[in-house]
């Protein structure tokens, strides 16, 4: 037990606070961040129904945040110290690059790696020494990259390098605040959040606790997820997490970086507004900024896939113009986000709706500036 740390959250509040603090610290350093340190640790995590499972996690040693999001500038040379505090060898990886790019780190040792930050977009960092086992056990997180040359020809800020922008995505960002369908404001880069999805099969976690080799291709390790998480949270906890729940007023579009670190396919579905797909990337392909931007009711996320979307924060279509703003239904208006792969809505094999579900909050018709 001396190599492991027990994480007894008791409630989601402690986890939320740690996650938000890590995000805030990363954001504060985002303009210059090129040095990172991550520790790979053995922990115990309390799930939404009170079940406690053995797990693995990357940890920021300064903020103590688990699976912290990392933000870096495109083409910057990044230096990262990796400390392996687990009992097995580990290998760090980033989606889109060969699993063998970085060295295997023996148990109890550390290594420093360098790499060039990839093109502006969304990526998953994870662990690959035993295939997908490490990331399914919790060794995963999200990298976001940006580039200072990120404006359209009209001068509108976007999430992507101008050289990679398609005319369609550029036109969408130019339309915010100018088009009758998108009244309000341009996209603000601070309105940028992550939805990282994963799943937990307690039997695999129990095997890892015994420190045995895990080969997920063997029948004995057949993956049967019983818990489904969003940013490490489920159900009620995810729906009340300040980092996970998008909030804003009409005319305040938000970028949501959706990513799947698990083995099950998800189909996120947002009520109240349709979303617009900006970019996509599968497990091995290069990031593609979309050249056909259209509204989505539901989108598919395969394992290790990332899709960036915009939630426009417009008047919900089901509310007639004649009764807008609503009088009987008071702001904020809360709309759910859930996965249409329905087994993911449960926890422990039946507790509904304690799986991959949250909501977004429409706070009002316009923000009042003091």
C-alpha cells in the first residue's frame, strides 16, 4: 500500500475543486507553458453510487489535480517530466502519434521527454504499455493546442490556425454576432471547455489491483463497463460540476472539446440547441477542420476520437418567438446532455440517470454588464 494513495472524496465537491484548480492554473500559464510534470499513480476512487475502485491516474504534482488538461502553443518545443509511481512499466502516448514514440518508464523511475506541440486542436494523452488497459484504468487526459495566427480573413478569432481553417468554419465564426440566427457576440476564447468521456469495468480494476498483466484481447478481460464518466464524474456529480456544465446567455457561443478515452462508443445528444461540428479526428488520423458545417442533434465518438463542437447558446427552437423571453419558466433554463447509447446512462448496472449525463444552463437573454 505504500505506493498507492487512497482518494476518499466523500462527495464530488473535493474532486471538482481539484479539477477546477488544475484547469485554472493551466489556463493562467497557457500563453507560455512549455514545461509540464505528470506523475502516474495508483489510487482509489469513489464512484457515483459509493463503490470504491482501484484506479490509475496522471496527477499534477503542484495542483494535485487528477488527469489535468494541458494547454500548449502549436509548434512549441514541450518538455515533460514523467514520474512512474505505479508497480508496472508505463509508456506515455498522444493520439495521432506512434505508441512507440516515447520510452517505457520502469516502475518507480522517471523520464523527461520532449516533443513539438501538434497543430491547434484537441488531443488525448494516455498510457499504452499494455495496449488500452492503462487508459481504461484512468491514465488519460486532454491536451489542447492553440496558435496566435488564429483569425479569419475578416479578423475573427477562432480555435484553429488560420492556415488550417476551412472557408465554412471561418464563415461560421464570422457569423456569430452578425447573423440573425446567431445574435449576440463573437466567440470568446475563454468560452472553451472539455467533455472527456470514459468507462469503468470494476473487474479489470480488481485485476490491476493484484498487479497482474492485463491483456484486454483475452476473454477473461472482456470489457463490460458498469460506470460511465464525464470529466471523471457521473450523473448528479457531473450535472453540478462548474467545469463540466456549460453556462451562458443568449449570444455567447461555447466551444466544447468532446473526446473519448474509453473503449465504448458514445453518442452525445444535447437538448435545447443543436450543435455545430468544427473539427474531428479519429484514433490514428490527423486533425481535420470540417468543410461541411451543419447542425447536429447527436454525434458519434468512437474510442480515442475527438470532435470539437460549438454550442451556439441561441433561443431554443421549441420556444415560440411570441412567448420569448419565457414568463412562466424562469431563467436559468436547464437542458440535458446525455449519451444515446442508453446503457451509459446507468451506474453499477442499473442506477439511472447516474451515468454519462450532465446539462447546460441558459442564464438569460443577455448578460448585464455593470
